[in-house]
């Protein structure tokens, strides 16, 4: 503004008479009025800029305080969650030992009971104790931090064959064919941990499969990853369920704990891989486990 006033009063541009500064025919080209208007407008701009900076400073301060309060709230929540998790793990551990005692005593009683209602009821008791032990073990596995991996080159086909052999009896009881299709895929992983994942996936597939169907484990090498897919012909996944199957505590089984798939995905991600479950074309579901061929990312 002062530059325009200087140009007008200095007659650098003869025809420059800015009416916004008081120039032009209305003001008779008054230099004093021109400079006064320029000064007032400059002061107004400075005041407006100062007020804007003050308002922005106040807003930034409020935002910083809100973020600090949120961080503090999250930190407090995290500490509380860790304390509750530790307490729950301790309680689960304390429950585990009495369950083992109950199971052992039930086994001894079953040897001395004759066949009949008493033996049947004792068998139900032992099955329920086994189920409770399984739930406690899964919870302890979920509540404990993931231990460091002991990685090595692993033939995924051989690992799948080993898991399939472990479940031959279960497959036979359910009238389901269990097969392995191997293409020689390799991955650098912790075989004990990956075996835990595959056992969970195969058991889920067998439990979901109707008699006469087939559960297949297929290996492949894709984009630098070793891949294992577990196919079944069960009832498949509903759209509203597909996004929740890996949430802790969510289960579609009558006696499920809702931790198996959660732990399995956590182990896969610890390796730098991924585990997903989706509906299979033609019915059923397919679980896909991807593991880096060169080991987990740093």
C-alpha cells in the first residue's frame, strides 16, 4: 500500500490516482490524504495479522493440550490393560493346575467304575476338563508376549505332511479326506510356531467339513513368499462374520474360545507374514498363510 502511495505522490506514473487511497478526481489528488489512507490501511493489516497470530497461537495451545491429554489417557489405559492381562494370566495359570489334578483323578476313577451311567458321566466330566484345559492353554498363549523366533529354512510341504499325519484319526472319524499338494515351497520361519498355525487351521477345516468332503493343504511360492492354503467345503463365511473371525473372543463354535485364529495371525505377523480367511468359490472357506522366503522383516 505504501508502495502505491509512493508511486502516486512521486508522480512516477502520472496517471496513477488510486481512489482506494483517496486519490482520483474526488480527492483532487491530495497527497496528504493519500498517505493517511495508506498508513491507516497498513496499521489495519498489521493489527489483523497480529490478531490472527494470537488466535492461531491460542488454538495451537488448545490442540497441544488436547493431544497431551489423549496421550496420557492412552498411556493410563495401556497400563491398566497390561495389569489386567497379567492378573488374568496368573488366574488362568492357577486354574490350570487344579484341572490337571481333576483330570488325573477322573482317569483313576474310570478304571474302577463298571460300564453304565456312572462311567458315561465320568467320561463327560473328563471331556469337559479337557476342553477347559484347552481354553486355559489358548488364553495363556494369547496373554503371554510372543517369544523370539528361532527361524530356519523350512520345507512347507514337509511341514504340511506332518500336520496332516497328526490329524489322520480326526479326519477318519469325520469321514473327511485329508490331502497335501506340495510344489516345493520354502520359507524361513520358526517351524514349531508355523506348525501351531497349521494345526489350528486344519482342525478348524475338519470341524467345518461335512462327511465325504476333502480338506486340502496346498503350498506355493508367490512374490518371494512361501504360501500355504487350507481348503475346506464347510458352510463357508458369512459376509458379516468374515471381518471378525480374527478378533479376540469371537467364535462361531459352540464351545470355542475365540483365541485360536487371533493367536495364529499374531504369529504369522511376527514372522513378517500374514494370515487371512475368505469364502471359497463353490462353498467352504480357504485360509491363506503367507511367510517370507527370507525370514521376517527387521
